[in-house]
C-alpha cells in the first residue's frame, strides 16, 4: 500500500444563474427565485458552505489543498464581499500548497471590471469564462445572457483585473452550425489568446429544454469535420489536446481537472457538490451533497451528505476509466499513489491482455508504464471492459 494519501483538491458549488440555459443539466437554478429584496442569500449560503466544510475536515488528514475550483451555476454572480470572506475562512481552515491553482467560473454577462479585480485580490488566480459561441443568433438559441461584444471583452477585462491564467469554454455541434461557423468561433477564441481552451461538443441531456424540444443539430459528417478541422486549428496555434475536450498551451493544463482525471481526492462542498475521499484505512468513497439550494440551506451539515463506498474489486476499472481520459503515458506506480492500494494481479493480467490485443503499448509496459495505442483509443470501451471485476 502507498504510504501517502492521494493529492487533495477542493470543489465549491454555487448553484445560481441569471437564467437557465436550455442545454444545461448542471445543478443551477434561476437566481431571482431565491432572492429576497433583489439579493441572493449570500450570508446564509456562506455560513452553510463553511459548516459543510467543517463536517468534511476529518477527510483532509493533514494534506495541503493542491487546487480549488469554484463552479456552478454562475459563481461570478456573488459579491466581492462574499469571496473575501470565503477565501479568508478557507485560508484559516485549511493548509494550501504553494501556488495552489484557484479557479472561478465566470459568465461574460456578469463582468464588472472592479468586481473581478476584487476576486483576484481575494485570492482567485484562474478564470474559466463560459463563452459558448460568439455568433449572435447562436447565443440567442443557447439562451445566453451576454452578446458577442461582451464575450470578446470578457478576456480584456479579466487581464486588466490581473488574471494571467484564463480558460475559455466554447461549444460546437450547435443547432444549425456549419463547419465554417464552428471554425470562425474557434478562431476568434484563439485570437483572444487564452492559456486554456475547453471545446465541448453539445450533448442533449435529459431534463433540459433542448431534450424536451430538440433543436436541429448538424449531421454526423459535419460533426466529424468540425472535430477534425478544429483540433488541427488548435494544434497549429499551440493548444495541445490532453483530454477529449481540454486543450492548453504548454504548462497550462488545468491542475484541478488533472487531479480528478488522475483519480486524486477532492472534497466537494455546496449544493449538489461531489467528492471522492480516501481514508487512511484504505477505504475509498464518493460523497454527494443534497442538490436543491433550499434543502442545502435549511438542513444541518450531517443531513447534507450522501456517501457511497467504492468496492476494492471495482478500483482497477474506476482508476483506468479516469486515467484513460487523459492522453498521457503514466507510471504503473501511479495506481498505488492514487488508490492507496498495491497494484492487484488482476490489473497486471488485464494490461497484459490489452497489450496482446494491441490496445496498450508493449515497449512502455516494459518500462512499467502505460500508454494507450491508437487502436486502444479507437476501442476504448473494449479496452476498459478488460478491467471489469
Ligand atoms: C458548469 S458549466 C458553467 C459555466 C458558466 N456557468 C457559463 O455557462 O458561463 C461548464 C461548461 O460546460 C459546458 N456545457 C454545459 N452544458 C453542456 C452540454 N449540454 N453539452 C456540452 N457542453 C456543455 C459549457 O461550455 C459550460 O461553460
Ligand atoms: S449559465 Fe452556465 S451553469 Fe448556468 S444554466 Fe447556463 S450553462 Fe448552466
């Protein structure tokens, strides 16, 4: 068994948005339904977040927090005062790694320069800006609260507020989108020169307006064309793809997401937040906090959490499922580092079969590392099936 618990991150969920986008199934709720006198219950939510964290503190087990991610919803809706108080409290309750990456999701429709300067001063050092598209008609179809100009200026404003680490979220495969339209969006995003670009293909999720009233999506041929040409454009401009949707300049991969995908630990606080925790006795479990903001706000911290153990026999598959999302070669020893368990014989046997089938690289395996071959990437489901208990 490894002597060290896996690296630990912190996720904080803010569940409110100005209005709900028709494609979105995240735990986000229209803010004005929760406001009293035009204000969100910031004080009550902050108090509950901290009580929620207090209840999870035993899981920290002396570890420094490597990264934090404030996601949503639209976290940039909350006031600067909220973040000064939140970040102060987090510094008091937790030990932080040097240069910990602390990201906030922001919507271009909520950009007031002065507020973002305060967010930076409070200690947030990375922004993830939800652009989605620059095209006026698509922004309308997507129900976005911002226009093209606001999307473009969000980056300048972030730079002026002191942010030197920025991600843009962009989507493709949008209703009636042609190859040219998708590439125009991507080119414009690249011109803004962010450090990181998340480029998601739109999926239609149950429980969304788009699921109930499906829009007309591009044909499969167009979708493939967009994917191929887009990835080429990203490469050409120095954005390396390191996960299905994640692309970054050198040294700017998202440390927080990397920790998820490498099967690191994370504490999740806030309505509907997920966590994954390893205990010193070797038990690993997932946590989920109650989803509805009102339920979250009105219950004792003990009532917020749902816990589910990950069984030992499921670990090889769980680990590989996360790990193989990343296009990186990794050390077999990482299994011990991130699961806190010895490498089981079953995992070694499965790797050997995968090599025979051409899914994993034989030369890397001789050096005790794991690399998915091009065939393995193509038959990812078949590869993963080999790790079933
Ligand atoms: C949790 S959302 C929050 C971002 C922020 N609230 C915003 O929209 O400006 C994170 C990202 O997931 C992507 N996303 C959300 N729903 C999606 C869907 N149905 N298909 C593909 N990507 C989606 C969007 O790019 C979005 O920016
Ligand atoms: S603003 Fe972001 S989180 Fe909110 S509904 Fe739209 S996509 Fe979802």
